[in-house]
C-alpha cells in the first residue's frame, strides 16, 4: 500500500509539475509513468542479468552497446537512470530529451508489438532542466523508501494513488486490484508453462505480471530451459485488452520490464463485437469493471443470449465462458450481488456456471479489501469450462482477513487468511467433512439448485451459538445497588472537595 510518507512525496512531485506549468492531470500521470519506466528499465536489466547468470544463460543488456538515435550513435550505458541522474541538470535534460526518450520510444524492434503501438505517440513534456532535476531527485527518494518493503509494486501503487488524486479511481472501474489478492488468485490457479492467459480488462497488466512472476518462481527450469516453452512465454502466452490507452501504455511497459518481450496487449472493448475471441484461452484472470449498466446496442449479441442484461459484471462472466477453451479455467472477482441477485439475468448466469460448466469455488472477501478506493463487497469465483456440466459440489471459504486492516488506512495486520485459502483450495479433498460452522466447507449442487442457484456464503454457513450462563436477576440487581452506592459516595467526596 502507498504509505503516508510516500503519499506526501508523490504530492510534492505533483506540486513540482503543477508549479512548473504542467497542469493537465493526465499529462502528469503519463510523464510520471515514462520516468518510472525509464527507472525500472535500468533496474530490470540488472535483475535479468543476475537471473541469466544464475541459470547459466547468455544475457545481452539493452544498454550494452552503441545505440542509433536518428543519425547519431550514443553509448548505451549513458542511457541508464543510474548514470544520467548524477549529471548536472542541463546535461541530464539534454540527455533525456535527445537520447533517452527517443531510445525508449523505439526500444522494441517489432513495430507491430504492443509496446511500439502505445509508445509511438508518447511525448516528453517536462519543460525545464530544473524541473526534471527536482522530479528525478524526488523519485529516487520514493524508490529508496519503497525498496525497504519486500515485494512492493511501485509503479502500480503510485499510479493507483495518482488516479485517486483526479477522482478517477473507483468511478470508472480503474481502481487497481491489490497485489496480494492478485497473487492469491494466481497461486490458487497454479499456471503451467503451456498456458494461454488472458485478462479482458487488463488495466496495468497486474494479473499478467503476476503469472509471469509465478512461472519464474515455480516453473523456472520448465519455462526458461526449454526453447519452445520460452518462445511461448515471450510471444504467445500473455493477452490483455483495455479501453484506456494510458492503461495500455503502462501495461505494455510493465510487461516489458518484467521480461516478456511481446505480449498481445490491445485496445479493445471486450464486451462488443470488436472481440471475436472464442474457445481460445486456457486461463482467464480478471477483475472486470463493475460500472453498473452500459449501452445494450454495443454488446455482442451472443453474450446477451446467455444472460439478457446491461450489467457488465454479468456480461463479463458470459464472455469468460465464451473465450475459454473447453477445459480452460477462470478466477475472477465479482461484486456480491452476482452471488445472490434475484433478476432473471443473475439466475441465468449462475445456472450456466453450475449446470453447463464446473463451478469449483466461491471465496467471499470482506468489504474493506478495495479500500480506500471502493468499499464494495466482493467474491472470487473459480470455474472450469466444460460445456456439459460437471458441478457436483462447490467449495466455499469465508475470508475474514487479508493481512491488512479493513479501514481506509489498510495498515499491515497479522490476521491473514490468504495462506490458509491457498492451502485448503489445493487440498480440497480434505475439506469434505468440514462442518458448515467452519470457515470453509462444501455445499452439494442439489442444495444450491434448490436455493435458486444462490451462491452467497451466508445462505449455507451455520452459526454456532454458545450458551452463556448469567447470574440470577436478584444478584444482578444487588450488584447494581452496590455500584450505585459507590458512585454516590464518590460524588459526595467530590462535592466536599469543591466546597473546601
């Protein structure tokens, strides 16, 4: 999470932009994004060099050779953040404007790649050397502070906070899924080396990055020591769509700094006829926007056949089923209303998941998970596309804590159900005999069908009441009289002190 001190530093950078004449909030976000990418490019290159050395692989640094910029040739090492940040302000500004920025715009050799597509129209807008020097110094301080927190997704958290400053977050669905929730979902799905992964509402590519990280940590030899698997990882595994070009630009940069050369990240309205994908993906991970309603005219007709509605959260579920291959799996976040909504469309999509496919799990999350950007109660649905049913029982888990306080501060907490959720999901055979009074349990399909396909955990969870013995009424009254006497005595003593 973005701490108070980091927020203060970001605010000070925002002030530098503002007083320097760059007053359009989206311009500020884009310029910050480019600078974060330039910083992370240097950091990621060094990290990839170390990883290659450990794996015994050859690594060619993007900064290791002469770089052609127009008709000039530049020493690549001079384009590293760690090098040019120490230059005098005027020289740093010239280096950034004339060398570094043209370098990152043309970094990807494939001009049809996602990176090239969204960086092609990028413009360096910081107007003065002094302003750039102040921003670079302030960003170094932020990164130094963030480095002290293990696993910090600096770009994602800073971007999330910047969005909140212009009142965009949580209004149009652009608030970011917390990193630890993304990682929990990826760990539960345990992606393999041959997956074709998609997030149809990818934002900054958080889910795709998490899959990449999971494979590096758990399938390193299988992916990177096998020529076919490595080529698939670099060029065919990752797919993401969004309708915000700023998001797509950040997503493409994010994937590149995490070592994925050519992800398929595209501007697309996933719910419209722009999206022809069907029976294509083996794994979908998503937190689609809960915008409420949209224009029915733009929605692909085969989605409304599954559930006739304008609600995006229901249409996205129909879309996931269409896009998955038979045998493909999905883990997605939905608002609680999807679980128990009584409309015809709500019931239709739940029936489709349970009767025509295999619904495997419903993880109910506390409402504070998305604070401070949204207070909506949500759940995670996990299902497999079969096309012919297969649901015999559904696993429910009642998450009560995620490692952070559930208020707007979201401070770290020792209470954390996530490790337990992952462990129990992976060993669901051992959950058969758990009682409904416990945090996780199975519910048979027939019982769910009998409840209009209701998937809210409170419908099935049983509360265990512990009988408490209270003293007799006479004894309680005597105690109250005794306390009343003590209070009167105290009041008399206080009154006497005032008279003195």
